[in-house]
């Protein structure tokens, strides 16, 4: 997935949250997301938006690993929120922990513009043949 057009996802939650995919490879995926528009009523980055960002980068890594004709379906996501963010953007980096034939697991870190950890997540995906 290095073609810029392949990194566009019109009509999806990825587009709605303003997630920009920076790079995708089976071992590492990087994406950014604006805080503006993805906040709680209190003005803090919404934990659900962080979780969606984490699942996005982990799933893209699993899809890159699974290869053409296959899909990756998230089956377990856990996330811990460490720090509040109120402006700018956050960056998520998914790093492969396990890439098997039917399961792929990624550790995900989300950081703010000062490289402070905002959240830590782990995603496990089931790899299946595309229906």
C-alpha cells in the first residue's frame, strides 16, 4: 500500500475523523489525526476517536501482512489513555508484535505534537480470505 490513492478511504470513519495515513508496511504503520472535531464536550480528545485511530493503524498493518485477496478483522482492542490533548494533532504508530497465518497483533502508541505519549493500545486481527 504505497500508492497515495490506495491510502484514501472516502466515505469511511477514517475520512470522517480526518485520519491521514503517512505510511503502511506489514511491520509498521503511521497515521495522524487532528484533535479538532474529535473531542468530548469538554474540549479534550475523545477516547473513542483515539481507539478508532489505533484500530485503523493496526488493521492497515494486518491488511498489508495478509496480502491481496485477504482481509483483516479486529477481534480485540484494548487502549489506555495517559494524557489529555486539546489541540493540534496526534500521531499513531502501530508496530507488529505477531504476524501469523490467521492472527496478527500490533502494539500502538499515540503521541502528541511534543512526542508525549497520549495513549497505548494493542490490537489483534483475524486474517481471512476476502468474501
